[in-house]
C-alpha cells in the first residue's frame, strides 16, 4: 500500500492524509481524523495488562499484526505467544509473567520473530510503558543465540545504569558488557553487605582493549569475558579522520565476514539495539559521508569525516537484525537512514527519498508510516 500511496501523492491524485486499503482490506481512513482518540491496547499474551492505550487509527493494524503472528506461531507448533517467548527465553510462565506485562511480551514476540528473519522492529511505546524491560529481554535473547552479539547503543553513558537495572529486573544480571566509553564504572542495582551500591568497573587500559580487538579480528566476536557491547551514538561518528580500535575496529571485525576464519566463526554477527534512536545525530554536513561503505573503507590516515548516521547505517546493513527503540522515531527524519532492517527500503530503495518525504509531509506521512510498520508486524 505504501508505494501506491507514495505514487498517488507524488502525482497529486490524493492528499497527504489519505491511506490506502492494503491487501487484507483494512478500512480506509483519514490518518488525522480522531488523532487524539485512544482505545485500550489489544494484547495477545495472557499476562497482566499494563493498561496501555493505543491511538484509534493504529489499533486495527496492531490487532491484525498480532493475529497474523499467532497464526504463524500455531503453524510452528506453539500454543500461543506466551509459549513462544518462554521457549525462546528459556523462562517458566511464572518468570515470564513476573518480568513482563502482556504488552511487553507481545513486543518481545514480534521482535524475536522479525529478528529470526533478519529484519528489524520499532519499539515505539510511550515513556512509562517499560520499553527498557523489552530491550533488556532482547539483549538476553540475542546473547543466547550461538553466533550473535547484542550491541546496545544509547544517547549517553549515564543511561547504562538504567539498562543494568532492566537487565537485573528481567533475569539478565549475568550479562557483562564491553563498554567502549572512557568511563570508570557504572553503578549496579544491587548493594554489598554494607549497603553500598556495587559498580561495574570498565577496563580502560590499552592492553585489555587491544586484546579484545585482536580477538574480534580473529574470531568475529567478543572474548568469553564479555556478552554484549555497550556504546553511545557519539562514539560511532568519525571526526578528523580518526577511527578507534576499541569501537570502530571492534565492531567492523564483528560485522564483516573473513574467509580466513574457522567455519564456525564465519557466521558470527551483531544485533543492534538502538535506544532512543531519534536522538542520533543524523544531520550531515556537506563535507561528510562522501566515503562509500564507511564500515569497510574508513581510513584513519585520511581527513575523512563520517557522521554517526552514515557509519551506523552501513553497520546495520551488515548486521543480523536491529531494534529501533523510540516513541518519536520520526521526530528526527535523518535518523530514519538507519531503519534499513524494516520493510521501508522495499518501498523507497534509497532511504534519502523517505527522509525527504517525511520532511515535506510532516505529521500525516509520519502517521501513515507508523500504521504501515504496525500492519507489517514491525512496530
């Protein structure tokens, strides 16, 4: 429906606010109509509901996506969505219901189902719904896969503390991240016998980071000492021609296949968990991003300047899957550049076309994209 809609808009046949019926005959509606009206969120899980509400013009798409997921899982032998998540996480029903609410379980199920197809999922719930627990669960799921490593990217190092808390709350207190930032430690959500908060110490010495880099270069994955990578968006931009082994080199070797590796190591890859992705700096200056395939070709010996959006887009393209966590993901149109694991590129090809369309169309096109992603089961 989206490409037909884009063509009609470009031809002037319809206005920005008109949505097409798709192949399953969803009711045609004005996206801006009743924009402030909400209904109780549909859930497929049998867990307790968190009491969330959904915009009325998004409800039909979300319900349809959950129904299609349940049918697909039934064909694979799962009784319901809860059984699917329990099997994937290795949790009992009691653990599942203690750690996640119904809406969160639905999001986890949709995410995992997309991840296993090499795709992405947009986690667009509002603040207060508990996106952090969904993210923490998906970090754990990725770590459980034999050839995948989760890469958690957020706005600033201060937010690592929140992710440790969500990991602890969902049974992931054993996850040990390799942190790329030059910080000393992160406070953990547990205390010692004296009531003092424990801290995750960050190894910053050059020798330790060099060993981790060399291990990634040889095996395409972290050493057994670590389970995930934690980094920030600012760490991924290349300025003044400078690449850094501890982050750019490490991730590069974990993403690009190397025929010299063992058969087992050739299949290692990453899943990007992009937190508050709208805060990524996507606005590029004219002197940036002229390097094709920056993941492969960025050269520290030159004066290249590559924005974090351009570097991260190339990295996500080479990754196994991606989660995009943001309640306002279209707030920064340039951040859409990295949404290549969704079905959006199937319509627009070059994501720059989508960015320009969002900039020109404003809220109606943002709402339409949201509905289409929800209907595809990717939001």
